[in-house]
C-alpha cells in the first residue's frame, strides 16, 4: 500500500548546469528532512546517519511543487563541489508549509559553501528561509527569500543580485571590499535589510530598474558611495530617502 501511495506518476526533467539532466517528482508526498555533510555521499538517502555530500543533490530531489514542510540541514564544513553555483530549480510552494535551508546561525562561516546559489521560487517570503550559511553569492531570479545570519562574500561584481526577486535579510554580511557592489538590483527587485553590513569597492547598492529598497537605520555601509540608482528606484536608510541614488531633501 505504501509503495502505491509514494509512487510519482508524473516527473519533470530539468537540465542543470554541470549536473546534466535531473528528473524531479511533481509534488511532495510528505514532509522531508535532508542532511548534507562534506563526508556524505550523493547516493545516500540524506538522513542523519547517511547524509548527502552536496546541497545541489538535496535540491535535485525536491519536486516542482513543495506541499509539505521541507528542511535541508547543512553541517559545518567547507563545500567545494557546488561550483559554479547551486541551482534550486523552479520551486512552487504551498502557502501553509515551509522550506528551510539551515546551517550554523551562531557561526555561519563554519558552513562555508564555496559557490553561489541561484534561486527561483514562488511562494510566501517568510516560508522560504536560508539561515546560518556562508555563500559566494545569491542570485534571486524570481520570487522571495528570507535570509537570516548569512554571509555573502561576492564574486567580484556583486554579493547579491537578481531580477524580479524580493529579498529580506537580517543580521547578514553582504559583500567585501573586493566586490564592485554589495547588492546589484535589476528590473523590479526589492530589498528589506535589518541589522546588515554592506561592503563594496564602489557602491553598496547598484539599482538598475524601478525597485524599492529599505535599509533599517542599524544597517552599516562600508563603500565609497552608498547608492547608485536609476531615477525610478527608491531607497530608504533609516529616516533618509534616496531617489535615483541621490538623497532627497524636502524643499
């Protein structure tokens, strides 16, 4: 009976760079909990005792429609087999469930993923969370993501970028002095940052497109210029308002 209940009659084939063709089930059938460890093996079931070796393999096992709570737990270590980037695949999530990727929220750099993560997601922001992981960068191509206690080292151009994404970050370090931008926003992206530190060699936030970006007053910036934005972009930093990258002062 259980074999019949677990059987997936429809699967979706997707081409993943470097990994080739990945065959995903259409939907989840129950809650899932994958464990990733540098000493694991991607042929393992992904349990506590038999973990996977890469985050990519955990995402490869996720279906298009996530309709049950799903967690990917990433143990401390240095992950070097994820290059050039982790691809989440297109994920559509039911409103009542969560998708969490969890590392070490106290010391995120203990979970050192030496690649970026390219994310495409449809669902509610608070239900897709990445916590306590250090990446080279994030590209949020569509949909929302909630970042907590993460580090994004950047790739020389930007630490976080994307198109039509919606990013909320709390207690994150974004960019370094080796990156041109900490955040590079295009099209209709929006950002909400609380207690974050942004660093860049040129501009903290480069905004191309009519996005809206809100930084709490407790966000700090280490860059020659805080913002460079098109005329349609609105940026707030505490009580300060920037229109087109320039501080707005009422007449």
